[in-house]
């Protein structure tokens, strides 16, 4: 029984060489323990690895890319955005009233029978789709210091209303309301007036694209790795601080197009038709610094990102009014 004798010999001779915890290596002087035996008296079996785990099999030494899913030096991200933007409260821009209404010959705002067709309420208020694209770079493998930048674009939105008379005898008065500077009361400029003017108007309130961009430095403030520091943690969390520059541009406006034909019976100075186009635009541009926090949670295949920023800078505003009126007199247009 050579096998049994060897184990008995190991048991008897090995006891004096054990450490206090009973698992320390022993030094054997017998020739039966040749170089193929290790210090614990065990001969390796063919086909089994005897070395320490490879570098790829070991958990990483620091909190570098292997700790956070998707980690690395460079990163690129894209997001579909649903942005809520508060609209503009426009004054009444187009009104209508029944022809022959007592005390209301011009469809004035507030007069009996007047209905506001365009304006007088919030325009372009609600959700809009957009796109955000960002990129960044970590300066070290531990992902503690880096830079990032992004570009944001939110789509346009428009509210358009058209109103007009279909025949010269249309029963509606359609006007563009205004405040009479002489009396201070409400009045109107007719677009369609039965027996005198046949015409209509189109009012469009448009909110243009919103563009934004930023460039920031990013630094790690706090990080927590998953259970027992595993290489692919079930849960991970990091909190970063950001500081940098931010730019935002947004423009909106209102356009009014009017076209009317004058009845021969009501013509004065030979005026046959008139057409006018008016545009009111406003542009807002912000430049300034921004500081904020960004938090990332990982749980299995899920990744949640939340961020908040505070900006301090300057807002540049510009407003413009343009228009053009063409009057046709005796068959010849006159600007």
C-alpha cells in the first residue's frame, strides 16, 4: 500500500511543521518529495493550471474603466429629448364679427359679437422633440478628471390661423385689431367688409429652433462600487462635479399676411387691391458659465443619469419689425 504509506508518513511527519492555524506550509527533507511536489505536499494533476490567475481574471486594482460599465478614455452619447418650452402670450391679431352688428362696425376687441380668430392666448406652448449629442475624455484610467462637451437642438413649432371672406357679400367683418392712439379705445383695420372689401389674412406664430452647446471640465466627487468590489458589479454609483461654458440661442416671431380686393363701388383714389406682409421677430442669445452635478447609477443592464446645473452669464436680446405693403392703383402696383 505505497499510497497509504505516503499519506501516513505525511500525517505523522507533517504535524510538527504546521502553523498555529493548522494550514501553514511544511518543509520535507525526504527524497520522496521531489521537485514536482509543492510546499504543501501535493503533486499537481496534469491538465490543471498551477499558476496564479491571469491579469484578465483578477479584479482590477483601482476604480478604473473595468469598474464602471462602458468605461474608457473616450465616450460618445446621444439622446432623444422631449423639451417643454413656455410659449408667448400674443395680443389679439385677427378678429371677426357679424355684419350689421350694432355698435360694432369694425370687429373691435371687446365689442358685442366679436370673436378673436388669432392671438389673445398662449402660442407655441407645449412639448417639442429634440436631439442631444455629447462626447468626453478622461485624462486617467481611474476616471477622476476629464472634459466633456455637448450640442442640443430642439425642433420648431408654429400656430397658423387663416380667415377671410369667400365672396364680396360675405356676412362677416374680418379685421386686424389695434388700439386707437387718439381715443385710446379698440378699433380695427378691415380685411374683409361686405360690399367694400373681399379678402383674408394669415397669421403665423412660429417658434424657431433652439440651439445649445457647452464645454466643461468634469471631476469625480464620490464613487461607490458594487458588492465586494466585483469586476462586473450589480450596482454602481458615481457623483461628478462639472464647471464650464454654456451657450443657448432661441428665436421666435409672428408673421401677418393680408390680401384684399376693393369693390369698384367703394374704391377711392382708384385703389383696386392691397397686399401687406409684416414680420415681428425676437432673438435671445445666452453666454455664460455653468456649474453643476451629474449622478450615474448602474444596475445590471440599466443605466440612469441625472444632472443639474446653475448658470451665470449675460442674455442678449434683439427685436426687429419688417414689412411691405403693395397697393394696386388703376392696374399698377405701388409700394
